[in-house]
C-alpha cells in the first residue's frame, strides 16, 4: 500500500528521504524517521545520530504518544574523580555570544536512535533498510551543504570542531578553510555505520559493536559514557500533555521535558484570553521567569513539570513567582497519522567516534540546560530539554504535526504559530511567516523582549515598559517551525519556515 504524505524536512535531502520511505510502503512515522536521519547525515555540526530526540505520534484511529529519546547523564561505574574532567571551555560568538563546554567530557548518553527504533517498531510499515537508504546514499554519494550548517561551522569550526582529527575532515578542507554552502561533501564512514544499523537494528548503538566503539573512544579520550550507560539506556513511551486550543485537541511533550509543560501553559493561557501582542508578552514573561527561577534549578523535572501545570490550573499566571542547535521534521499521511520529531546534539562536542563518521553531542556542556552545574546529575538521569514536538486534531477532522528547533525559543515560536492557526484561523504558511516575539530572561534575571520588526509588536513592547531588542525581519533566532497537515477533506499541506532552510514535499 502506497500512502500519500506531506513532509517538512530541514532541507531537500531530508524532505525527499521522507517521500522515499512512503513510496516503499511507509507511513508518516517512516517518513519522519527517514527525514530526521537524513538531517543527521547532511547537517554536520547541527544535529547527529549521537544526540537526543523526541518523537510525537498520533496514529490514525489511535491515541497520541511521546517517545522520549532524550540524552542522559552518563558515568555508571566510574570513580568520582573522573567527573568534572575531559572538558574544553570555549567561548563563541554564536547566538550573540555563549560560553560552552566541548570535548568528550561534555558528551551525554545518546538516545535519539533508541527512540527512532522504538517508533519504527511500534508504528512503522516500511522496511528499516528503505527508511535509512536515502541517508546511506547521501553519505556515500555526497550532499550539498546547506547554508545553516555552513554558517554554524564558519563560526564554530575552529573552536568547537577542528581540534579532533576525526572531525576536522568532516567540517573543513585539507587547507583548513571551512566548508561553504553549496559544496558537495561526503561521509563514507557514516554510510558504513548506517548500513550496520540496517543489519543489526537501532540497538546496535547500545549493545553491539557500535556501542563498544563509542564506549572505547570515551574511555580512551576522557569521556564519561560507558558500556553500562549505553546498555542501560531505554527510550520511554509517555502519555503526552493534552489541552484544548479553540477547536483543536493538542498533544505535546510531557515531563521531564521542560519544553512541553512550558508550551502547554502558554497555550492554555492564550486560549483563555485571546490573541494580542500584549497578552503574548505577558504570558511569556510569567512562564519563562518561572522557568528561570524554579524549573531550570530542578532536581526532579518530572515532578516539577506537573507541579507547574497544577499551579497555573489553580491560580492562573498570578500563581507563578516572577523575578543551539536542533533539527525538526514533521509528516502526515493520507490515512491521518501525524508524526513530528525534534532532535538535538547541543552545540556539538567536536568529537567524532573514530571510523564511524558519528559526531558526539555536548549536551552536558550546554550552559542553559545545566544550571545546577557541570556533571551535577546522577548517572541515568534524563537531562532537561526545550524540545516540544506536538501533534493536534481538530473537531472537524483535521490533523497536524508541528515542531521547531531554536533552544528556548522553541516554545515561544510554537505558541505563536499554533495560536495564530488554531485561535485566529490563519493559514499554516501565514502563521509560520508572521513576525514573532520572545521574552528573554537574561543571566541576571532581568527581562528583555526580543522581537522581529512589526508595528504591533513595537506598540505592545512600549506599553509593557520592558527593554527590547530588534532582530530585524525573519530572523533564524526565532526558530524554524515546520508543519505538516491533513485537512478534513483529505488535502495534504506542508508549511516551512523562511527563517531557516526548511524544504517541503507532498507526494
């Protein structure tokens, strides 16, 4: 059976991979998995196989679910003196300036492929080989480097990535110059790795030869990821958070994710009061201030996530005390199944497992996700995450899958796009294209409104009395929302964000 699908990928190879999976008998879940693996293959530095991911699925005729493949704190069986080591402190101009930690000591236990494997086992219908085939071909035959990856590598190539001789050939020319947008590049080692995953399954990254190579590299070069960490890792299937937004039933990422609860609270408040720039700024300010003061310092993200929802349910916003890189794909099929996947490798550790082509994450070295301190969590603890891939169904029979990259701007971008479409009736593309705001909580706890150019936003900011900063029109700072949808009459739609390099395909 060949289903029609609409796919939003991170670029042409990603979107085309989704169509290939569908043509091989796949559904929206197969298409989304194929698209995100292609992103991991063709977006070096931005996202990789050895990061974290969340898969949100709403199968036709079934209930929605979230498959949690977020990264974990590693270090099972290691002596205490190993913690706090293996780190390279780096200051980069990316995102207006950030200090991060790279090196093997910044690598968390990856979970992305565990989640993809579970999603395929539970919902996929295309052969695993066909799902991964486009990525193997791209890694072997070559792919055109996109502008987003080229821009990121131009800023971070020397500081974050070039220190590792296994990584340097993947991000730079032999003469040391950075890869440029539009250049053809290959990663044959990654193609061989993906072929091994085809033969042995996703768990080969956790208990097979690939797992042994990851653990050995970590042990040799000062990392914390052990064979015990990889063997113990399991993707977790969770019930999503559910809420009503106009005529839509929305399902999003559940705790211990940070992004899902924040998005759910923002949408509930916006749905209860209606759309206005003043209200959007007010809701963001309350929720994100709470996150900065309470949630980011939590030692139990699951408990505190549900506590936030209960607090707002009882008391409204008045009850709240105030004071890098990701990739997202979305797919819907003609049966009505919707799936969206958000994946992250942090800023990148700069390290690549020798002979595999797989770059390692730096999620332990992301300052915004580790405010309790470096290596402060117990081994096996899931890290915080901003990722909030979401799905929704309307009372009239419509369905959509939506997500975005963009660190802490993920939730505010999704809030505004869903609000415009589900409450105001804007078309998907108009909702994605519209200007955005983000209330930024600075390190000292003060508040600033970051925004794109728009007269209505400027008036609301002036009325708020808050300091502000304009990023100009259509800034990639505000995420890269992708939406795939099926209308009640069966028409398939896909909307990509002009702020990034999203590619859409319907077939």
